[in-house]
C-alpha cells in the first residue's frame, strides 16, 4: 500500500515537471532528486566561493584605480552568489556547516577551472570573459531548472555574471589593442584557459553519471555537450574578432551542422583536477581553511547574539 502511494507520488511529481511547474522546498520530491540537487547546488556554491581566489589575488596589482574597483566588485559578487546558493541548498535540508566541512576537508568538488594558476593580469581578463561566458550560458539554462529556489537564484546571478563578462572582455580588449607584449600576454592567457573552460561544462554526455536523471527531472534542461557547443559557437567569433587565436588548429565552422568543430579536452585531466590533483587544489583549500579559521570568532559572536 505504502509502495503504491510512493509510486503515485512519483507519477504526480513527474507530471508536475512535465507541465513546467516549479518544485518548492516543502513539496514532495524523490530522494534522488533532492540528493542530486544538493550535490549540484553545493558544488556550485563552493565554486563561487573558491572562484574568488584566482582573480582576488590580483586586486592589489590591478592596473589602475578603475580596474581595481571593478575587480573588487566582481569578487564581492561571487561571494554573494555563494551565499545565495548555500541558502538554496539549505532549503533541501543540508546544513551550511556540513557543506563547509565537505569543502574544507577536500571531499566536495567545485568547478575545475579554479584549480589553475593566474600568473598574469591577462588571466583576470580571460577568466571574466571566457569562464564567465561559459558560466552564464550554463546558468541561463539552469534558470529554467525545475527546482524553484535554484532557478530564481540563477536569474539573479546571471544579471551580475553578464556584467562580469563585460569587465573581462574590456580588460582583454585593452590588451589586444595595446603593445605587442600586451597582445602576447592576452593570447597566452587564452591558450592557458581554453581547454579548462571547455571542461567546465562537464564530461561528454556518454561519460556523465548524473545527466540522465537531471534531464528527466529538468534539474538541467540541456546536456553538457549542448552547453559546451553553445559556448564554442558564441566565443570563437569573438576571440577572432579581437585578432586573437583559438588554440585549436581544428576549430572551424561547419556549414553542414551550423556549429563549430573543436578538439575535445583531455577528460582524464578533468578527472584528476576535480578529484584534488590539479595544479592549485592544495593552495586553494589552504586559503579557504585559513579564512574559515579567521572568521570563527564572527560565527561564534553571531551565535551568542542570536
Ligand atoms: N568541475 O555527471 P556529471 C563561476 C563532476 S562559478 C568540477 O556530468 P553533472 C565563477 C560532477 O560534479 C559557476 N566537477 O555531473 C565564479 C560529477 O561529480 P560527483 C560554476 C565537475 O552535475 C567565480 C562528475 O564530475 N558553475 O561562474 O550532471 C569567478 C560527473 O559529471 C565538472 C557551476 O557550478 C567540472 N567542470 O554536470 C568566475 C554550474 N564537470 O558529484 C566565475 C552548476 C563535472 O558525481 N553545475 N564534474 O562526484 C553544473 O551545471 C553541473 O554540475 C556540471 C556537471 C555541468 C558541472
């Protein structure tokens, strides 16, 4: 009897999804839907928080007052996005402390891109332009997510991320129109970030463990490959318009498909980087642990005050 009612609930839940209704925190949902969302939203929140670090490092060295102010604002925005997303994940029943423990212990994943170094100011521009473009394309899709709090958080975040793209593009534009050394630095940063940014949309559909259920329940509304292709089609003409080069000799527009062909990234590298073995994983987590310890007294004071 109980089993029947569970099956009926699932049918009703899937009918709601098919009608395009939003699922809200108090609603019945299959446990796999809840767990998949907690996993994805908490990883997303961690990405925003750790994502402050590669660019944040450049705040003291930003070339000029205007660029410094814009970069500070961008990095602060990412912290705000992290808070919104932790709140969305909390609405599914996971505590913020548990999520934080998973991040600081190295158990939780976060976006691969933030485990690479930023040796030049040009990396800040290229992250804002390329990485944020890939993020916005993905997040515009996630704004349609069947889980109400996630979709609403995405809409707010996309407004701000769109401004981040302009900030990054403007920095790269200045370099592309600058001296030969500046153009070279911009090109080298594109060379560094191209493949990690392609990996950001996730593994190919055939290797993706969560996509099947996520698509069925409209947690995601496009596959990893669809999102990556949209990014490539969007960004390749922009890179070339600045007189810069896509670091993939085989990347070309294919009139037959209406899309750009591109070389697949090294998917073994993605696995290594997201499982703690990228160039900067240890450094990123060490900075987060230090910040967490230094903020302990604030959390304790707030607990006493409440
Ligand atoms: N990086 O079955 P799959 C930003 C993991 S921050 C790390 O395809 P799914 C910004 C995946 O988690 C915005 N891990 O998974 C901030 C799974 O591992 P587990 C970042 C990755 O979830 C500051 C396994 O591989 N955006 O914009 O269906 C400054 C199998 O993958 C990655 C988001 O977080 C990766 N790239 O699809 C500047 C978007 N790819 O959990 C900018 C939200 C795969 O089984 N997340 N993995 O251990 C998503 O859209 C999806 O989770 C993904 C993966 C497309 C990333």
